[in-house]
């Protein structure tokens, strides 16, 4: 299939580019929202009327562009809770917190808040006044009652809406705002839990820094700190969200990993690699992983999903021998990846990686060539239409670029493998999968994290191999936690960890392990990706020319007979 034909089979190539440009340039649009909506409707009308003309496609492109501007303006984070005021807040924890120094960092949603009342006599006190209401619009119930039911379940009557100040400081305000929450390590609070605490909501600069833009892309413009003594109550609810249930599954997986015959440090690292539980990892080890450019191993992402994809395809390959086997196999592989996403806690990066890899599986399994890129680009377009801020999220960018890089480079690398048997070929596939992903993500890693890990190019194949052994053995133990397998799994994991950690510790001590403090602007990254795109086009043109030459040679031999 020639390159123009492949592009024709991928219409989302021509959709996602103007959509992304519209999202990027939306910050420069100062027109009111009603005017943007009117312009969008007008451009779509013109595109429909002129669809049969030569200029029709340009109007369609303009319509997609203004759609990007519109959805970004509609998605802008709305400030609902006052900043810099002492508040009493009711929040629900979204993700499993992970420890970073003194704090456990996570994301949460504020459901209710009220101004924290001061005692009328004497100076302002930070002590909790038990006479204040813990339910919207009602007298304070006993603490046991407040803990037995969620605050939303006890809501009766009227209360102010978002953005309005309560007439009575004891009245609750109903809101829904996502924040970044820092929890002191003296507390143990998991995903899905609801808590009531007092504190401040501090603004995050969402325009003047890359960190602020990242937080804005994730729907957050504020953060809060849960300090010792600030927790008022832990509340529970009969409703169990998907995040809460996934957190329970993740907790069970971590508990099962802790039964392995390993040291505490090794068990914590295995819990990080397999189940995404990052609270117990050694800070020095984390720094060594970051220095050598393999920190992506510590976060369940596209690489881990790629491992599951390869393992599931190898284990379920025999299903294709049956009627509709290809369809059944693809469904089971996708179910396996989403099951692993649940084990990893269903955090936002894990969900994006599972979604991307699901489309990658459909792309690799499709019978019509060229549809793979269209499926991935279609998935990215859908995700941007739902939440355009993903465009600025580095985890989304890495997942998207990694999948595209895998689709192009992995089949070309895999052609040069030698037939070594199923197990060696499976291991080699994982190494090549990681190498293919790294080709596309290296410029973005340098731009986002400010360093170019030179040593990573040398140690990544070994680290990918050892982490594949650790993760696959860990998954085997999670599926079959039999006492007879404990010594075997523990020995295999301990040996792989000894090789992996020893290699990373050695590499981190090399003076030229990485080029630090890299200063790259957005234009430099675009130029690097333009060069990488031209390289891919050149490779594809050469392949097409070679294929055409072989076809002509074969045809001439047939006529010669």
C-alpha cells in the first residue's frame, strides 16, 4: 500500500491537527463565548453548503479549528471555592496517594465547603468547635452519625449554590471542584474515602509555568494541605465509585505481593512496578531511576500495558485456530489490559494508557492495513473532544506518541529478529516494544523533564527485560498465590531486581549518565518531531519502492515463462 493510500485511510490525520491548533490558540481568543459559538455555527454551515466545491475541505478544516477553540473555552477550569480563606471542606479522594517527602500527594474533589467559624470570645482559635454543623443546613449530628453516612446522604433542604457566599457561616455550599491534595504522612487515607477537614485552598498558577499548565490540563487550579490535627471526620457512603472499588482491588494486590519472600525494600519496589503503589519506594532509588532516564518504569503506564498486551497475545495466540478466533482473542486481550488497569488503581494515567493500548491492539489486529493509525488518532481526537486539556498533559502526550511510535517502528524492528522459540521471542518482543516507544518519546522526555538521559539508550533494553520478568512473575503470583510458587517467584523476582537495581545504581554514578538542565522550547521539539516524521516518510517511501520493484520483478518472471 502506497503512502498516499495509507493517509487516505486515516482521515483523523486531517482532523486532529486543526483541532489541536484550535485548542492551543484558544488562549489568544478574547471574544465572548456566545460569539465563538455563533462563529462555529456559521463556519459549519458554510462547510455544509460548500462541501461539493474545491474549497469545501478548507471550510471543514476551519470548522474543526473553531471547534477546538470552543471546546477549550467550555472546558476552562471554573473557580468555585474561595482561595486564601479558612474553610471547612468535604472532599473525596480520587487516586491512591503516593509519598513524596513529608506529604502524600493525590487528587480529590470538593463536594461541600463552608467558612470556618471563629469563636466569638477571645482571639481566633484553630480548634474545632463541636457545635458547628457537619451536615448542610442542619444542626450538628453526633460524630458517630457523621462518620456512618456521607454528607451528601444527609442533605435536606436548601443551601447556597456554587460561587455564592452562605448567609450563615454554618451553612454548607455545594460545589464540585477538583484539587490537588497534600496529606501529611501521619494519616493513612486511601482512594474513594471521604474526609472533612479544615484548611486553605491555595491557587495554582495555571498560565505562567509549565507546572501550572500541566495542572490546568488535569482540571485543577488549586491545592490544599491536610496538616496534623486538621482532620475533622472520616465519612463513608453506601455508594462505591469505580475508583474506590479499584483502590480495594489494588490494596488486595499489594497485600498479596507483601507475602513474597523478599526484603521490605524489594517488596515495596515490586508493589510499585506491578500494582502502581508508590508510597513505600526508597527516595534514593527513585532518584537513581530518574537520573538514568528509566523513571517511567516506576509508574504504571503505556510500557506496562504493552507488557500485558504482549503477554496476553502470546498466551491467547491459540484462540485464532477457532472460528472467529481473531475477534475473540482481541476482546480477551483488551479485557486483560483493563483488568490490569483495575489492579493498578484506575488512576488517570493508567486509564489513558489502557485506552491507548486497547486501540493499539485493535490496530495491530485489524485486517485492513492503514487503519491502525486511524484508530489511535481517532482515540486521541475523542479524548481531546471530551477534555481538551489533555493536550497539555505530559502523560497523555507520552502515551499518544509512544503508541504511534510502536505502530511504526515495532514491526520494522521485529522483522530482524531470529527464530529463537516462543519464550525468547516473547522477551525479545518486549525489548523491541520498549525501544520502539523510546524512539518517539525521547524528544518529549528531554523537553518535559529538562534532561537527556544518555545512559538510558544503553541500559533501557536490559531494564525493560528485567522489568518484564518482574512484572510477568508478579502477575503470575497475583493470579496463582500458591505456597508452592512463593519460593520460585521470589527467587526470580529477587534475581531480576538485583540485576536491575545494581545496573541503575552503577549507571547513576557515571558522570555522563545524562545531560542535565536541557533548555528546549516548543519550536525545537516541533522541529525534532518534524525531522522524525520525515525519517518515517523516507523509510516508508523506500519500502514502497522496494515492494513495487519486487512486484515488477515477479511479474516479469511470470511473463518470461
